[in-house]
C-alpha cells in the first residue's frame, strides 16, 4: 500500500494540497486497466448514492443509470461486506440479478464492473467502482490494489479536510454537500403528496419517469421541486 500512497501523494504535490478523492480515482485508473473509475457516497436508506468523482463519461453514465434505476452492483454493494465483482455483464446471472440495469449498461458500453464498498464497522459510507468496456476479470494483483485504494478512499472520506475536494465541491465532515440528492428527497416528498402514496413508491415513480424519458434523475427532481413538473394519479379504469 505504501507504493500506492506515494503515487497518490505525487498527484497531489503540484497543487500543494492534501490528497483528494480525485487523486485516488486517478491512481486507480492509471494502475488498474479500466475504462472508468468512480467513487460514490451513500446518502439515504432508499438506495440513493451521490457520485463524488468519475474519471470518464462511461463511469458517469453508469452511476447515473444506477441512481435512476435503483439497481446495479453499486446499489447491491450497499448491503455487502465485500466486493461485488461482475466480470461479464453479458452473463445470465447479472441479468437475472439486475434485469433493468444489466442490459441498459451493456447498451451504454459496459462489459464488466467491480465495486468495492467503503465500510467502517457496520456503516458503509460509499464505494469505489471500476468499469471495463469488455468482459474481463481482475487479476489477483489488480484486486489487491483496488482493495488498498478503497481503504485509502475511506480514510480520506472520514478524515475529509477543508482542502479536500471532489468535482470542485468541498467535503464537509468527510461527505459531499449532497445538493442533488436533497432535491431528489424533496421531489419524492412532493410526489408522495401529489399521488397520496408512500415515499418509497414516490421514489419509484420518480425513477421510472427519469428512465422512461431518458433524463438524469437529478434533473427530473429539480423540475418537480421547482414545480415545472407535477405527477398526477393514474386515471381510474373500470
């Protein structure tokens, strides 16, 4: 792990700042062959996660897809003690496990994904994910490096100094300022009132609308909060 820490510190040194989560993602992408690395934080018991950083458009798209659908390896990792390793998304098993996510992810260009939970005691604070366009497992050495980098990311998140940033946003007590996810929660509450349903059902409706209209979940939530979009009950049928 000392060699990996040296690489992370080397990336931060030109800025004259403490190491950041983006440095972790950058080293992960450089040392472990992949087509994208992302880092997320857990924000709620409703399987919502906040993307803290992503190294490629593919990584960003896959995280957005999981946020919209509420399923996928990143969501599954919320309740896992160890990594969720999916070396081939074309296989039947991931398609059975994530019937909406797997085919959509393959269509987006994803062939394999490996998710490493960031856990302290019984609390999971996030996950480090590696994405590959083609189906291919990690080698033992790559798996070891990914686990070490996940531990380093956890340490930074829990330590979160004032000069530690993710995608130009400051960390606050080791977590990002979850503005987008706050709007998702607010929108779910408004939809709950509009449709007279529970919060979980309202979140399902919100996700279904975003997926059906091929829009980011946060954008749809913002329209609901700003009253540009209103959900109405399904018409009664005989």
